[in-house]
């Protein structure tokens, strides 16, 4: 007697419903730019590779917003975006950093690059698991696109200014380990998700955005680095501020409870004295 084995039926939701083309095209463009950055790094075209990573970040920012604007978000798009981010903002910056300055360190250099990729993958996995919980105004840990832009803007800054030529290897290895720690940390970073361009904003906000774009356009290789460095260090500052705020609230609550207990004790003493009289 032959036993018929049940075949595992594969879900055919994607085959039946299809996928949304527009947001996934932007995700594919981000992935293409990240792969081009890897090829550019291998061919010693460091400036082109750094620019490609920044372009990939622009496409990555657009695909999510376009999906939300057109109401074409999907689980497939989310997973595809995460895989694209790992290549464009994990592998590509690590290869760029290794080929640019980490190769003289030998094993320590490629281990630093590998650690960056692993921490980036962990950051993306944690984001996918915890994205439905917590405060949407803040990211938990440094976003991997911000870490990638920090590395690529450093390469552009060093190539344009030339002040890091003697210490670029020591600086980049410190930056790689520092960014890896920040990505897997619990520090809070602004997500800018509450900044909705469809809503009306004060006139000064529009003027500030125009001025920032003009300043960056004047010397993008320098000012991108100077803009992203404060964002990288904003995480520890915000976390320290929230910690002291919680401590102040806890101290205020404890003082209020203690004051209430003292007042109650005084009222009890006065009541006892009246009873004695």
C-alpha cells in the first residue's frame, strides 16, 4: 500500500495578486546603486562608490514614502527593502571602507568591515521585529542608511579637503567600530516620520529647507559630512536627556509621595492631640 505524502503547499499570494511595481522599482534602483558602489570600490573608484551609496540612500528614502503616498505598501516590499538595505548600506560601505583605508590593517581591517555588516544586519532584523511597537518619532539605534552615508561622506570629505590623508586609516577603523556599536545600541535617534510634507508647515520651515539645500549644494562633499556627524552623535545626547528626564520625574513622584505621607502623619498627630484633649 502506497502512502501518499502531502505536499507542502506554497502560498501563492504573490503569484495571484502580484506585486506593486512603482515602490519596488525605487528599491531596485537603490540596490543597483549599492552594487555599483561595490564594483567602484573594487576598481579603486572611491569617489564614485561614495556617491553611489548616497544616491542609494535617496532611492531608499523615496521608495517607502511613495509606497505610503500611493497606498501600495506590502509585506513583500518590506522584505525586499530590508535585503536591499543590507547590500546597499551594509556590504557596500564595508567594502568601500576596507578598500579605501582598512586593508593595511590586515585581519583587523576585514574583521572590522565584517562586524559592520553583521551589526547592520542585526539592526535591520530588530527594526523589522519591533517596528510595530515603540515611539515612531524615534529610531532605536542608529539607522543603517545614516551609518552608510557617514562613511561615504567621510570618503568624499577626505578626498576634497585632504586633511585625513595621514590618519584616515586610524580614523575609519575607529568610525567603523563606533558606528557598529551605535547601530545595535538602544540609543534614540530622530526618525523624521512625523514630518509630513503633505501637511501645512510654517513659512519659516520652508525657508529653512531651501537654505539647507543651497548650503549643501555649495560644497556637498564637505557639508554632507558636517551635517551627518551631529546626527550620529545626537543619539547619545537624546538618550542622556531622556534618562535625566525620567530621573527628574521619578524624583518628583517620590518627593510628592513623601510629602503626602508627611502631611498625613501631621494630620494624624493633630487628630490624636485633639482626642487627648
